[in-house]
């Protein structure tokens, strides 16, 4: 799959663009294709079944770590759950918990940090093996080293990954970066191509 980064100032339209993919908004102009088919011609339920979306503000619920990851795919095997956790860079932390994957969360359970919550939510999204994975600024609480390892893992997956981030450092390894400004796409390319061809991108990078 391809990793596509989205970069732009607050209000540039990054989240709005991504919300058109699962048709949370109906578009007013332009075309969006999924497998070379206009998205409005596809069954909306089927489209959404192929997409996993991770927002910046993630939510965990009372229950075990395993149940939290398997939410949305209750039939997931333990092997699938562990694999998703490994890709999301959260497996080692889970194994260090008192009861591992059976550790309880919630008021009487273990509390997770912001970065741990984000990684657990990414594992939850991955266990569904989506065709499209959307990360809407959902690596913002990760330290730089963990984020790099996670993004390297995601690049190896078959899913197409859309990644919104506030920092260029989070997007450098993306196959393609879309640069948005005031609701418009003003440039696209790899990190190196944009540094060479986009004055606005260079300005953001150097700031």
C-alpha cells in the first residue's frame, strides 16, 4: 500500500478531506475513486467496512486490553491481536502489564498515557486489516523514536495509509505528501520533491 501524508495549517482542510473518503460528508465537487470506481457508486456500508479511522482524541473502554484491541472485530484471534499490537509499537508495553493482554482498563484498571492510548487505538484499527487506514493526527503524543518505528511498520502493510500530522518530521517517510493551504491542494510529492519545488513547503520545513 501507499502512505500518503497530509500537511497544512489548522483549518487547511486536512480532516475534511479525509472525512470524504468514508462519506461522512458528501462532496460538492470533484471526484473520489476507490479501486478506480467513483465512491458514490459503491455501497456506503461496504466502503466503511474497508476503512479504519483513528482520530486524535482516542477512547478506550472498561474491559481488558485484548477486548479493546478486538473491538470492531470480536472474532479476532490472539495471533491477530498480537500482530496488530506489534505493528503499533505497543506489544512490549502490554507484555509488561500485570496480566498482559488480560489486564483490565478503566476506573479499577490500569491507566494509559496519551501515547499509549494512541498506539492501542492504532492496533485496534489494524486488527481489522483495512484496505484504507486513516490516522488523523493520531501519532501526536508519540515520542519521535516510537513514531518513526510505527510509520516504518505501516509502510510495509498492504493498506493504503492516510496520515495527518502537524510536523513534517512525521511525514518525511511517506510515499507522497499532499500540501494543503486554505482549503486547496497547492503541491504534492515526496519530501525531497517538495523541498525542491515548493517554496511554501520549504518555509514550513525551515520554520
